[in-house]
C-alpha cells in the first residue's frame, strides 16, 4: 500500500542555487571579457549579433577519458546496416536521437561552458560599472522615447487598471470602522462584501524621456608605422568605445577621421580598412576635428568626445602644435583621450590599473619618462602631453589585446574620476 | 486540470501492488509525491532527494534541464524514485493516468531492485533521508556563519565534487584493518626472511577513497572543511550502487512494469498509451547506449532462456559489469546491432571499429562494459603519503588515456584540498606522465 501526497503549495527549491549559479556566470562573463573584447568576431558587429562567451570556472571538472582512438565508444545501430571503418558523423547521430540529445555533460572537448549573449547584453555587463565623465544635459534635447508611468490612484478608471491592493485596503479600513461602530459583527459569519466606493484605479501618465546627445570623434593614425597589429588594437579599442557610448546614449554620432600627414574624414569602412602609408602629423587630424566641431557640433548642444589612437611616432616638429590642439580640444570636449598603441612597451596593467593618466605619476611605472623607443625624439608626444593630463584628458597605453579592457576601465572606471 | 483523481491512483496502486506481490517481488513501501512540472525540475536537479545540501551545480542542472525541455530536446522523466525506506517517488500532475499507472509499476520494479540487489545492502535506506537532512542543515549553517560564508563553503564543495567519484566501487566488501594487516605481514616476514614490507607505509594498501583519505590525513584543513568533505563522500557512497547498476536497475524496472501491466489486463484506452510510452522508453538510441533498452533486452533474453525465477536471482547478485559480462553473447550483440567506434585524429571524424560478428562481438562486449556507469570514470588512488606530507596519486591506467585538460584541473582541486605537495602519475600515449 502506497501513500499519495499532493502538494498544496509549490516550493521552488532550486531558487537559491539557481541565483548562485547565475551570479557565477555573470562573474565569469566579467572575467572572460578581457579576452572577449579583443576578439575579431565581435568587432564590427551590430547589436543583434549573438556572441558566444567562453566561461571558465562554471564547468565541473572530473577525471574523464579523452576522445581518441584508444578510448572507444559503444553505440547501437538500430536497423541500420554497418561495417567496419564506416565513417559516422556526429550530426547524423545527433539528428536521429530525439530523446536524450543532451550530451552527457562530461564530453571532452567541451572545455568551456558557453553562454550566448547579444552585444547589447555584453555592453550591459561591460559598462554597468563605467561612467561617462562629466555628462551634461545640453541645450538640444532629443525626445526619443515616451513611456507610460503609474502615478497615484483615482476613483474612476477602466477595469484593467483596478488596483487590487488599494481596493482591499479601503475595504479593510471600512470593515474595521464598521466593527468599531458596531454595525458589523465579525463572529456572525456574515460576509462583508466589497462596495463600489472601495474601488480604486491606477492613474497613468505619459512620461517623456529626455536624452542628451553626443558626438564622438574617432581619430586614428594610419601612417606607415601603424602596422596591421597596431591597427587591430586601435580598431578593437574604438569598437569597444563605440559600443559603450551607444549603450549610454540614445543618440550618438561618430565622426571618423584618419590621418597620416593629412587628415581625412572617412566612413566607418574606410576608417578601419584603408591602407597605411606616409608620415605622421598628429595635428592634422586634431585640426580637422576642431574644424568639424566648430561647423557641425556646437559644444553648447553636444557632448563632445575625442579619442585619438596612434603609435605616438609623430614628427617631432609637430609635437608642440599637436599639444596645442589637444589643449584646445580639451576645452570644448567632455573628454579627450590620447591612446598610444605600441607593442614595444611591455606595459603591465595589473588589477589596480597602473597607468599614469592623470599626471599624478604615482604608478609604479613612470610612464611619463618611459623611453622604450629607440629614438628618444619620437616618443616625445606622450611626455609632451603630460601637463594636459587631468580628468578631462587621459592618456593610456595599449601594447597588446589584453590591455584594451584595463585601459578602457582606466578611462571610464568610476573610481578613476 | 488533471483528468484523474487521487482515488484512481489509489485504486491502480492497489492492483499493481497485488500483481507485483503475486510475482514474488519484495519492495519498500512507496510514498508518491504528486508535483507539478516546476517541482519536477527541482526534484531532478537534486537527484530526487527531498533534502539535499545547497550548491550552485544543482542550480546549473536545473537550468540545463529546463532549457533542454523548453527546446523540446528532452522529455521530463515520467519516473523518479529514490532509494530509501519508504521509497520516495514523484508523479507529475501534468501526466495522464495511463502514464501514472506505468510509472507506479515501474517504481515498484526499482524499489524491489533497491531492496534486493546486494550492491545496495549498505546504503541504510531507513535513515538516509534524515542523514541528508542533517547534512543540508550543516551546510546551511556554514553558509550562514559570518566567519565562513558561501564562498568558502563553495571552495571546498567545488573541489570535493571534482573527485566525488573517486570512492571505492565495491560496496559490501570490508577490508582488513591496519592492525590485522600488520599482524599478517609480521607473521609472513617471520616465515619468510626474504619477504619484506614497510609496516609504517601510509596507506598500507592502495587507497581508493580519495575524499576520506584527504579529510583524514591533510594537515591543512579545518574541522568544518573535513566535515564538508565527509558529507560529499557520504553522498557519493550512497549513489555508487546506483551508478554500478544503472543498466540492470532500469532494465529490471522496465521488465517489471511490462509484466505487471500485461498481467493486470488494463482497459484498451490505457493499453495503447502504455505501449507507446513503453516503446519510447526501451527503444535503442542510434549511436548511443540506452540503458533502459540494453537492460530490458538482456533481461528479456534471460527470462526467455532461463525463466523469471532465474532473472530474480540475477537481480539480486549481479552488478552491471558482471551482468553484461555473463549474459551478453554473440547473438545478442548481433541482434542489438551494437558496435564500437572511436575518434580518428588524423581524419578528424569517428569511424566504426568493431561490429557484432563472430570476430568482433567480444571486443564490442568488453568495450560496452567499459562504457557503462562507473566504468566510464577513471580510477585514481592514493599510493603513498611521505613523511613530508607529499601525496602520491596514481591513475590506474586500463588502456584508456585521461583527458589531460580535465585532469589538470582536478589535480589543482586536489592540491587545494590537500594543501601540501602532490604528485600524480598517469600514462599518456604509452609514456609516463607526471602532473
């Protein structure tokens, strides 16, 4: 004889372990992001694209056998005729299974536990802790979105907006009063029904969301010294920046300027793909940015950001002009960034982010005086910019893909502002 | 909502129990919990146990099942029963009555197996629920303890879980104690002067229980950490018999549910549904081994050749390894169309190696045995603990190489638990490999 027990109320036993697991995934995503942000596959994608993020640490490791010739598997062939040496595809086996297709989680090769997230979600993970410095609401406001918000209660309203909570509160209040005044005896077993006056409805109000507008200038050195690797780093950095700004702003415009000895306003494609030749005049790009700001994006209406990426190998004669232009940009811009890409610098970003950007020079590595270059002269731009460096002007060094995220954090991380 | 009532379940349960008793089965009483889909997911994540300690891996398991189910890649199990006295089984509200009848008959089969199979004799089904409850409470207290907290608890559990299958696989065998062993060795040394063993050696024989050994001998663990490791070890020991008898257990339960249903003469409307479900459960999975199918077919063969009474004896004394080795023959391998295959690195694809003909069937059988239940889990044992607390672990190489990436991670986990130096040796492509 067995016993049957019906569960009256549902208990979600796994809830706490699920949220713990979720937290672990989120943590792991944040940790894997250093690798992910520099990956070719995400760069240049739009927000809808799903990105696979490999996650370490979520996997439960055990001793298992490897997938090789010594370690044989056994299967049933059902009605199919088989012979030795026959090639069997994983696809066919998987397609024919139906039930139980969930691979036993211990298959080798499944090194990572992958999570698929969209670029938008990635941005959320990445940028939640970051802030745009000095964000101002400028004169031009873009009403980009109307949302509806609940605001208070009314006695009249349509049925779907009935507030059960307020209604029952009023009924309870009325009941208490009735008991106190002796008009209702709770022990009589008589019902105490709702009254029409108890009903309360939510009141809603459309709300205009206001958004500031921003324009960001991407300035990149495309001179001969910008090798493929350097361009790749610059591109990764810009891509991340673009995603970040798009995440923070409803409306964002990007101006692409590439320069060698001459600056050119280009489209996105050309910006990242055009060949690299010629010498370097940093000031040419800065001039152009200043000119465009002057004509198209007045600082009173726009949040301005200028990010310059280059290898720092400027013509030494141009350095003083460049510094002057940078200073000018700094005045109208919310933030100006000078990002130097040079793999010769064996920069070590540790977790505390040791790069001297604010000119404080407290880091263990003296960036301002670093001369990893063969020719002392060409490195002068970094040093020459040191006096500008403050919270509106930041300098970072990116020497390898792993530096992108720390550099980025350094610019926008809230603790650095 | 549901098209059946509890009264109907009680009616069918009585009939099932009568029929099963008539067949000479002897099982634990069964408590059926009637739960919904969400709760079933929860129950599955915790391997059916109503009380289990917390760990994120169960949350992961829940999400995995949930996702697979949502994608339509897997059906929820219609049966889930745990080895306890009384046995606890789950019936899902959403299922129709015909499924419940089959499930209940199936559960009787499992419960009978739990009670009769000798692998389960030391699982103490009477108090297992309260044991798990106590463990869950202990873990919860550690998590809530401000001086410990969830992160520290997880560190130990994560590491201990990585070697949770590294426990002895021979339930029921009691080994000689150290004192007994010492006596015997001393006597042997007296009788034979050329014979010599180091009486101080720890462990004095290969120790397969890594968790226990570490929790007893590590000098770097706190008491609560040792207790946690012991909890994981107890947990493993409870599940080892089930892992050793997956094929037999499922095969037996399918055999029993089929016999019970056939004997009960159930109405046609249920019969068709039953046939459909039964065939779904015991069908072969192409390119894989379905333990339900394999066990069911083998028991059918045994019953056909040697009768039901013999089958009952077999369900008592065997485990998967001996069951498959003794009763699979050439005809069976051929009829089931079993084959072995492996990954050919140079070609980057799998090809079939052996098939069930007169030349290949033995090899197929032997590989099959290597591929069921715990035989899929590599054996690693403690060989030596030196004076400076260096632990030497050896992988018992049986022809199959370890997956090194995984092994490396597990090695790190063991190191974390042990806290002192560790040496671990295995064999990779016929060469000795030390981590």
